[in-house]
């Protein structure tokens, strides 16, 4: 937390509460001269002084610390929702090549293009989903963190199988695909529940995204309706991209 931004922020918060400097002093047990110097940016207060002032202004000090700690990740958060869009778009191509491969027994493109598409899907998704780990730290959502890691790991295994099976005899798709659907399904149901918990922090968008993730997961678990689940997953990704965008903007607007 650097001056003079800190002083300006405290001054804005105090005025938004309709408090004079004298009234703020009474609430946090400091002297007027200290508040004046802090707001003017003349001094950088100690951590416990900042905490006392922010708590007197009903401003979450712990959230501020987390936001400060993720400032260096702000650009990555912006990149994350961009990579989410890339994942969303390239996912349609991935579905097409997988359909031809596993249901028509034919590779629609050359192996090199197939590997390129799969690799792009993996990289874009890993960057996208890992940013939910940052979100989980910001809003103390451990379930979101665990399921984000699990989803990234599961996709790594899935795409690893897809590429490896181009060159070597592996487990039959008739066995591996249902296992993947069920595994992803259960994780996405829990991931959806974790997203819903973000509603109190971000608004109704996580609620919608969470419900769509739960529906997607439930359909995948049935295996029979897995394709329907993938269709429901399309709007879920859109709402998740919006979540990352909103969190990025929240960090920007709340930074001291």
C-alpha cells in the first residue's frame, strides 16, 4: 500500500461514510494530526494503523491485502478471460475432430493439426481455469481452488490420452470416454456449487454459471446424455469468462 494512493483512498472512504476527520479519530482511537498526515500522503502508516482505520470505515482489510497481493496477477486475470474466449472458440473445432475420430473412426485432419488443436485447447483451458485459483484465494473459496486444479489435471490426462492414442495402443475409447464423462461430471457439479458461493461477492453471474455447471456435470455423469451436457457447457463458459472479467475489474477498482 503506497502513498499518496493510500491517503486518497482513506479520504474517499471517510467522505463516502459522511464522516469528518474528528469523527473518524473517535472510531479508531488515533489523533487528528495523524489522520490529516495520512490522508495528505505525508506519512506511510504502520500495518496495524491502516487496519484500524479501514475497520473503522467498515472496509475489509483482509480483502485489501489479498487484492494487493494479486496486483501482479491483474494482467494474468485479463489474459485469463481472453484465453477463456479462445478455449470457447477452439472447443468447437475440438468437438468436431473428436466426433470424427471416435464416432466415425476417422481423423478429420492430419495428425499434426489434430495435436495442434488439442494442445491449444489444453493451454488455453489451463490458463483460464488456473485463474479461478486466484479467485478462490481472493474470496476464500477452498472448494473452488481444489476443483479448479482437478479440472485442469483431468483435461491434461484426457488430452494426453487423445494424443498418445494416435501413436500407441491404449485403453479402448468405449471404456475411457465414459470414465472421463463421469469423472468430469462429478468434479463439475462440485465446481458449480463453488461458483454459486461467489454470488455474495460478485452478484448473480456466478449463480447462473454455477447452475449451468451443475446441470452440465449431472448430464455428463449419465454418459448417455453427455453430448447434451457439452451443449449446456457452452453458456457456462461464457458466464465464467464474465466472472473473471468482473473480478479483474474489481481488483482494479479496489486497489489502493
